[in-house]
C-alpha cells in the first residue's frame, strides 16, 4: 500500500524510507497507530500525520540519522 502511495517519489528516496521502516518497525507502527486514532477522532489524514510526526520529531531525526 505504501509503495502505491509513493509512486511519484524518486526510487532512491523510496529505498531510504523503506530501509528506515525495516530497521525500526515498532517505531513506525506506533506512528501509524497514533495517526489512525486521530483520523478516527475526525482529523484529516494529512493533519493527523503531521501532528504525529511533529510529536515524534526528535525520534524521527534520530531514526533518519540527522
């Protein structure tokens, strides 16, 4: 499903994203679950993802190696 949503993203970036997910599946599962809860609560999908990503900004930076 994710690959389908990323069809317009350059292959190199897709590979980087999938590598991060494979190395940290629990972290990304937590992000997905939190976003899903916000969506069920009535928040738009994009807004939910932005809110969750912002809440986990420091962890994301660590996972991304920045």
